[in-house]
């Protein structure tokens, strides 16, 4: 009888150990929470090759090509001087994401910022 109780207790502990914490959000395997933290800055075109310029959440600048895979399995679908589109991956919601270009062509030449006058 004691052996049955020990076996049942072990089985119960094993089953409970495999359950996830109901108060913890489910894992974000598609990294959709990171989408808003990336910034598309524009495109550099040379003859037939175009390179997109993005800034990741860590503030690093990255050069991307059409078809390249980014963090979380995102794939660069297309980009132009105004926007960049990615596919987030199979089973991810949203399936596609689009970033609009930020900044302006001659932004470095302007005073920038919004200081009180």
C-alpha cells in the first residue's frame, strides 16, 4: 500500500512539474513583442543591389537584403525608400509586418530635437 502511495506521489509530482506557470505569459517564439522596437531608416541602392538599413532594439545598425532572415525567424520580403515588409514566420500572428521609414533625407543637417525656445 505504501509503495502505491509513493508511486502515485511521484507520478503526481512529475505531472505537475511539466505544467507551465498560469501567471507567466506564454513564450513569444515569434518575437512579435520586439517588432515595434525595430526601426527602418531607409535604403541604399547600388546598380542592381539594394540594401535596407534598420536599427535593432539594442540600437545597432544593420544592413539587410531581400530574402534575409532576421531575429525570430523573420524574413525580409521587400523594401523600398518608404517602407520595409517582413514575414514573421509560419504560425505567427501577425503573419506580415511593415515598418515605415523614419527620419528624412537631410535630417543630419537640421537642428533636430524639440528644445523650448
